[in-house]
C-alpha cells in the first residue's frame, strides 16, 4: 500500500490520470523498517527463544527478524531455510524491550520462504499443508469419527505417517468427538434456544436493560475434538445471561502462519472477518476459548491482512474467562461455589501470556471451593501447534517440553489445566495426565447440573425454558431466528466441503447428529 | 468490573519487583504488571550502591560514607541513608546464599569482561571467588564462539589496572557447540542438564568435557574465571561440579547483555513474588489511567482511580488503592522523548528538560550528559511532583530508573537506587493501604 497521496497543486487541465512516482520500491509490501530500526541488538529475544536454547543450529529470533530483513534490502538475498525451525511461539514478541514486531517479521519471512523457495511438489510442503489445514482433515474425519479414530490409532497408519509424510510416529492423533460442537449446537436449537435461556437467566438474575450477546469463535479443536469445552462456554455464558451466536467460521490461521501458508490463512480470514464483524455490528463481542485463536484474531490478523473490519474484530475479541472477569463480577459470583475437581497443574500457553492472561486461570479458579491449582512455571510446552507433530522437530519439541513435564510432575495435582488445545496434547503426551480447560472448571462450579439431559429430568428446567421461549417467539419474529442461523451453518459446511471436493456432501447424512 | 488489588506496581525490573515484595510484606494484595521483559536481562547481576560520587570521585571504598553528601534531588538523598541500608537487608533476605558481600559496608572490586574493575556492594556467589582484592593468580577462559569475552585481552587489562595477582587468558573451543552464534542460553542449557556432547572422538558429558579441556590449561593458578554461562536453573551445581573436577575455585566474570546473572536474579525475584502471593501480569502495557478528585489530602487531591491495560486491542481496567511507577528510564522506555519534549508516557508526570533538545546532551561522548538524569522529580515519599512542585497524584509513587537526579552509568548506582527506592515506594504504598 502506498502512502502517496494525490498532490493538490499540480493538476493539469484535461489530465485526469495521475500516476504517482513510486518512491519506495517495496511500497506494496508491509513496511517493517521502523520495527527493524528499533532493534538495538540486546538479544533479549534470543535468550527467550525455546528453540535456540535446545538447538544451536537455529540462529534465533533476532536473526530471523530484523537482521534477515536488513540483509534482504541489500541484494537478491533469499530468506534462510532456518526460518522453518521457528515454532511461532511468539515469546520473542513478549521479550523485546524495544517494540520490534518480531513475530510479524517471522510470519512474513516464512510466508515468503514457502512461496518462493519451498517446492510445491515436495512432501514437506504437502505435509505442512495437511497439518495446517487441520480443519479440512477434521471435517472429513468427523463424518465417521469411530472409523477415523480406529484408523488413526493403527500402527500401520503411524508408520505411514512417519515414513511417508514425516509426521512424528510418537504422537497419537487426537480423537474426534462422535458429535461435533456445531452438531450439538444445532440439535440443541441454535441461537433461538440460547436467546431463550439467556433471557431466562437475566430474569432470574434480576437484570433488566440491554441484551447481552456474544459470538463464539470455537475454532477447529473444540468443534471436532473437545466439544465439551464449547458446551461449557455456552452454558457458562448463558448462566450470566448472554445469548450466544455461533457465526460461520474457518480456521483462525494459527497453524497456517506457523507453516508459512499465508494464502490459506488469508482465505480463512476472508470468511472469519466479515462474519465476526457482522456479529459485532449486531451487538455481540467475539469470544474464543482457544488462546491461539484469540491471539490470531487480535494480533496477527491486523498485522498481516488488510481486510475490511479487521480492526473491529481485533478490538472486540476476548478470551473466555477474560471477558467475564471484566464484564461481570466473576469472582463475586464464584465466591461460595464449589467444584469437585482433582488438584490441577496449570500451564500458561505462550500465546496466552502475550495477551496478559498469565495467572488469570489460577486467580479466578482458586476462588472456587474445592479447586486447588498450581502454576507450573513459565516454560514453553514445546509443541507450538503443528511444530511438534513434524518428525524433524519432534525431538526439539520434547526437549523444550522437558522443563514443563518436570514441573507438572512436581506439582501436587495430577490433572493438567490449560487454555490451548495443542499445549494440552503436549502435556498429556509428556505426563499421561488428563487435561482440562478452565471453562470446564467454571462450568462445574456455576452450572453443576449442566448436562441437559440431567436438567430436563431432574429440575424441570425444560418448562422454564419453554416458557421463556414462548415469550420470546413474539419478539423473535422480526429478528434473525435460530433456524435461519442453523440453516446458514449447514450451508457453510457444505460450501466449504464442496469447495474442496467439487461435490456437495449433505451434512448429517453420514452421521446422525447427536444420536450416538 | 475492574480487576482489583490493593497495590498495583507497573514495571517488572529490580525496582518494580522490590516494590511489590515490600508492599506484600505489609499483608496487602499486590499485582505487578510488566509489559516487556525487564532490563534485568541486560544487567550484570551486580548490585552496585555507589561506585563513584556524582562529581566523579572514586572508586569509592565505602558507598555509605558518600551517601550523606549527595545533592538534593538525588534518589538516595530523597529516601535517606537508613532506607538504603534497610533495602539492602531486604535484598539479602531475598537473595539468600546466591549473593555475597553483605559482611561489610565496603565496596568489593569485581573484574568485568573487559578487564576493568567495578566497585560494587553485592555480587552473585558465583562471582565471589573472582574479586580483585584476592591475591591468588587466576586463569581466565574464553571461548572462540563467544567473542564478547576476550580472555587474553581481559587478563592483560587486569594486569594494567594493577590487580594484585597474575592473570592469564586462554581461548578454547566449547565442547559440543559448533555454531558461531549459539545463544548464551544454549551454553547454559548444555551445562544445566549436563547433556551429552560430541567432542570428535565420541560422546561425553558437557561438564566433564569442559573440565577436561580447562584442566590441560592450568599452570598452577588456584582459580578459573569463565564468561557467565555456567548454567541457569542449576548454576550452583554446575559451578560446584566444575570446581570438584578442576580442584580449583571457579568464578564467572560478569559481562554485558544478554546476561545470565541478570536472568538468574530475575528468576530469584519472581520466585519470591510467587511465594509472597503477588499476582503477576506480563506481556501487556498500561496505556492510560482514569483520575478522580478526592478531598482526602487538601489541595493536592488528585488520585488515580484505575489504570487501563491494553490487552492487544482491549483496554482492561485494573484498580488499586496505591500505585507504583517503576517503568525504567530511557532504555526501559519509562521515560521517552520526541523532538519537542521529554515525557513520562503513562501518567504524563512532569519531566524537567530544556525545551531545546540540543541542550539534552554534551558534545563529548563521555561527557556529563543531562539526558542521563532525565526522569520524574519526587518528594521524600517518592511521589512525583508537577512543574510547580505539587503532587501529581496522592496515590502514586515512583521508583528506579524513571526517577530523575542521578546518572547510574557514571555513578555505578543503578541497582542500589532501584532497590532503595523500590523498597521505600512499595513499603509506603503497602502501609498506606493498611491505614
């Protein structure tokens, strides 16, 4: 984008075509010069890089960022292949005392490397593309979750993955849920039911006035693998009187950035930004349960993409606990509640730390009676999304994670707690612990009778909702109804699918939703 | 809802951490917020109190003698000599056996990586066997891949300085590191975990391999100095292990950034913060505040109601009764400048500076630069003052490099001022909450 403005004082009559002189040759790229110039080479970033600490072949974030950027001004310098060793944990952003946008520099360098230097016919490229487009895999896999889980668990599959694709054989693929979050959401009645429940909750809480509304960005993992996290979010927010909408969405882009697949990330963002911006326009704030998703929407989107509404999305996106803590009296609400959960060993994901969320889960959750949670320190888990899945990075990933595993084992609890799904995989992989999400603990304290079947049979909650629903029908008629939303969701998934296979596949036909 | 605590400390360096710990001693709920990692990572890890007087006299044998004659407005003059002593005692309790020097008021003389000698009040235990007052001969060991520490050059400088011992320097190849620009954390990690390293004729463990090549170089010296890379979490074990293998004392020679001794001190402080129940938030900056008028203290009654923290686009309110500003100086960006002015970016506290920016520095690179003393002016309670000398806010105190009136680089007083003012600011803030 050029900053050149049309000059006002040299209009030649009859000459409407003004052709500005291009002063800066890279004017259509991101201008990273101010960032590069801010670097005074203190090397604080290098001392925070978990990869450089265990791999002396990695030149570190200072080189990957400002130094490489400067080198590239000189001649036809290529981006160094070592950029692919960067795991995009973004700890260097957090470290830099001089406001150098290191991860932005790494993301753009990685994008350029993949675009210009990685063969599009190489297995590495397609392996990376496969890993970073997890949503597509998951979308197909979750159609037949049991078969997929069975196949992915086979030794043969693991050998094939490692030998042919370069996916670490030591890793176990996460199981697909038999019912995705979106399937559950639709079966439950979508937005319409949520609005009823939220209204009932507001009545119960004696809250009048403006509607409270959030748009849930569930991301891929809580949709396909851990829908219990998404359900917990919905129930907790409804408990506080928020109606939940679940807009159309694709991957947040986090794994794509880390693999230099900026075009794929851009395509996903082209869906996410307008959808979320529309929800914001409609009065909702955007809530993510995965801290890498919220990081992407808040920081990486505006840094890398120039899309209408991208700043709106960035400045209205929140993490699940964070939003409640700022907008509700969360600690007051939790005082006197109880949750019977095992002792927890909490790990702060690097991306959560960069959003100022370190300590939050412990500060909030330990106000609940029966919750004991211990912070296992500031080390990186080492998996960094798809990074630790690659055969060539598996060792590095486990060496980085070693410190966290040790701290987890030293902690009192033998259940893990974290916001990030891939950190959770690494925690489980390294310790064998079961891993929970803070929202699940919140749900246990605030909505203990949450499984809806239990609610329907025990406390007559259905009647209550039913009444609220009837009241709402009148008002709801002139607004966008839940049915529309559900229809639209179906269309997205189909469209998305059609996109890739050229043939529509009717959602729900292969897998009766929610029935098993 | 604002996120609420009793005391809110802005800045996570030595001053901020000390302030938070001192406030927590008063039994109140403290939160410390650090935007970026602190300049402790640049720091040598030495705790200087005063090495040279503001007029350049020195090196000073006893910093406490000189405290009495400091000019009005110097941070030590603001808090008083007793507070400096109290703050050092407070530090000694936190540092425990990881630091030395508490047995005397006198400055120790510590050799640094350039072969210069630095007067300092407290120093890491791993630096202790290297002090310049010890007459025993020393071998300095540098590594080809760590050019920041040129051991033969440092040894020659030490001789020139008139150190009372023979120093000799050798440059070796660090076992297991091939890359020219491996990070200091990589060296430390190898030794911390005693990883297997390839030394050309098979694998051995890092510490044994290092001891073996250094042993070959010893010519009767009774101590060996290394660049400060001897482990991170397990530093004490690494050093003891090398001492046992070599049969001589082993010490580190403090150097410039990035500095493991600074990082180890940071770890120690953050462990203490966790033990004290201080809540720590990092990675996000305080960008603004909301002030209120209150009738509490007469005419100077403006108070900070809450501050706003930018969490990647969202301004989240954090509220406390008392606030401590410990955001650092020009390097830490607690004091900033543009072409027109010098300013404190969060509360816009008054910073005294000439309107003509050509007056901000001296023509001589090593001259007496006014910019070195830029910062906020405070009363004896460390509360920032406006241009008229009135309180900026009744519930704000400042500590560390954000303060005006001292040139830490020339005086060698950086850590001592951070400790003393951090301690006083935190202690007053905590006791104010307690009422």
